[in-house]
C-alpha cells in the first residue's frame, strides 16, 4: 500500500510532520469528490521527492544553458516520448509548471496581444484562463465567450460557428472545468477552419479519460492541446503542452524563455512515472471504471430526485442543481464537508445566483475510483449525499453519516 516516507521530516520538524500526517488522515477518512483531484502512486510521490530538484536546466534536452544536464536530458526525453505515445501527437513540452502558465504559453505562441479568444463562459463550466476578464487571458487578449444551449445545457456547435463568424477569434478553445458531456473536437476543428482560427483544447479534466479510451482524442484535429498532469492523468501537480509539429518551435519558445525559467525536473521525472502508469493496460480499466462510477452515482442521485445539469454525465463529473431543492451550493458544500464528503460549490449553466453562493455543486469520481471503489460504493455515496443534504441542519444525523463515511473509507485505504 502506498505511503508517505517522512522519517527525516519527523526527525527534523515534528510540527510540520504532524500537519502532513493529519492531511493524509483527512484524505483517507473522507470521500473526495472534487473532480479535478486525484491521489498518486508511491512511485509518483517518490519521484517528486527526488534529486533533480537540485538542478538548473533552462532550455531543452541537448540545448541547455547550464552544464551537467546529461541525465536530466534523458529524464525529460523519457517524459516527452511517453506523452507523445499516449496522445499520438507530434510534439510535447513537459515543462509547464501548471495549467494556467501552460495556457498562457499556448496563447502567446498562437496570438498577438488583443487578439480574440473564444472559450466557454466561466459560469457555464469554462475556465478563468479561457478569456475571462479578470484573468491575464482576458486582459492581454480579448475574451468573447460562447455559451451552452439554455434548454439542453449542451454545446451548440451551430451557435458557436455563428458567433465565430462575427467575432473572428484568433483561437477557439474547447475543454472545460465543469462540463459533464463529451466534446466533439473534429467539429471544433471544422469551425476553426471556416473562420481561420487556431484550434486549442484544454483537456486538463479529461486527459486520463482520453488515454484510457473513454473519450475521443483531440489529435489529429486540434492544433495545440494543454493539460494538467494531476487530475485524471493521476500524476504530479503540473502541466504539459502538446501540438502539431508546425507549432513546436513557437510553443517551446513560449514556455522558455517566454514564460518560465528553470524547469522543475523532479516533477518532470514524476510526470514520466505517471505517463508510464497511463501506458499500462490497467489504466484503461481505471478510466472505464471512473465513467461507470460517475454514471452509477448520477443515476442514483436522479432517482432520489436531484436535478443534474444535462440530466447526467458521459465523463468523470456531474453538476447537481441543489438550488432546485432550495439549498444553495455553499450550504451544500458545507454540509457535505461536515460529514467528510468533499466537493465544490459551482455555478450551473445560466445560473441566476452569484459564483460565491451558486446553485450547484460539482462532484466526480476519479479519486474514489483510484481507491478501488466501484458502482455499488458510488451508489452508496450518492445515498449519503442525499441523506446529508436532506438533513443538512440536523447535527446528530450528520454525525451518524460521518461515521458511515469513515467506515466506507476504512475499507478503501490508499495511503497507510
Ligand atoms: N481548479 C481546477 C478545477 O478544479 O477544475 C481548474 O483549474
């Protein structure tokens, strides 16, 4: 069973050691439903704590600005080649530190300042970095967001094309933070070709589903693809950019020297480990189970009377419209936290409430699936969610539910 190796921390810094153990315990005693989180293997954890953290290696394999990088070059090439294999793409850059800088680098490779970015509106399930006005992406560039169909709560490709013809974007971004359905990357490419825009996909949420063959690959359709590595890919906290060969030089230059300095090669090493795990046949089983679990949870919630955005899910996440039962997203998140079920409040499409206290919660199954839970546990968790929300002000009921949560978790310990 994976575990944190903390002997030296324990010896030197008992104060921090206690905190790290409590966080591990919290992760093990609770049901983590935040769909952008995951828990990593021992091998990924070990690689993150390894000696490449000591090394400066600005540049790329074979072209560094410091000596002593021969082994680092091998590590980075290993990660690059595994990632290219996973997504069948022509070029990969594994240096981006996180999702936002990866998107920044992609835009700076593709666009000039003030060019237009068309991404899904934030409150519809898009991301801050897809052109939102208080983010760099909406300040250095112009955001012209598209929306979801009001009735179906789905992407409306005809409307996206119509809008693109009017606003003439430099890039159209697909890929979302809170969209429970599949994305048609080919259709996005056709729209981009019609309006002469670059196609970009931010697949941070669904990357693991793509490599596990539960969602179509954005390649060969999409020009530039960004992803984080710590969500469904189940790697270290970080990111990567993949692209067609014609964009390779621009992307590499945008990451370094355009955006970043010394890469975090210990994290690149951990990315290499995670990518190897993704290449194993078991990973396809994992991705399949994530979706089966999400579907089981969604149908149980709907059976209990909860409205789900778009009436269900095709992927790893779902949005529950708790306001349709007169509970705010904030109150729902808090009540669930009190029983050890972690999720996040989230706007739903066309939300009339504020993002600080929206109408929905966002839940997903990557973590519980990593812990080995299957459809029956996913249904049980849906029942626990239902019970908690229906008893959100009942302290003794919540105490009992917390105990049930703990008992379930004890059967699926990941770190011991
Ligand atoms: N914070 C991530 C999420 O929760 O979806 C997106 O960056």
